[in-house]
């Protein structure tokens, strides 16, 4: 399982995820930091990565395109650093690995999490 970390999140996530045996790359090391979300989604799909973001537009793109992939993990919170959310993200990736491989949108916030199988209706 490979994670593509969106520009909206710190590159610190790469090291944190890799320390937890999760392959990860930050978009800043792959493409233009001003790339449109559609470009990032297409790259993630083509390279079999899961998008990790706190940008709400990725969920909207999945709904509009009715895409089956890529999967997206979306944090909806103010504190988006690994020190605060790291354990929860690692648990989520491992717990929902089969859903993420098939296509899912996982939304996490301070009070709950939701898993929606793709495509979104």
C-alpha cells in the first residue's frame, strides 16, 4: 500500500508513515506544488497510491467523477500533524487496507470517522 501525501499536509508525514512500515511520498517531491487536484488524483490512480489530504476538494472530485480509484483519506481537523493524528492514521490505513485497495473515501475528524466505498453516489 502506497500513500501520496497532498500539499495540504506536512512532509513530516512521510517519515512518520515510513517508520510505521507504510510507503509514503509527499506530492512536493513528485509534481508541481501548484498542480490541480485533478492532476494529483490522476497521478495517484495511475501509480496506485492512496491520497492522504485535509483538502475537502478530493471528496468532491470523487463524487463528481464517480471514480472507483484512487482511494482518499481525508482529515477534517485543525491539527494535522503526525504528533496528534499519527497513531489514528496508521491504525486507519491498516484496519481498512482491503477497502482502500478496492476504492474508498475515509473521512476522519475530531469526533468520528466514516468509510464510504467508491464510487460515491
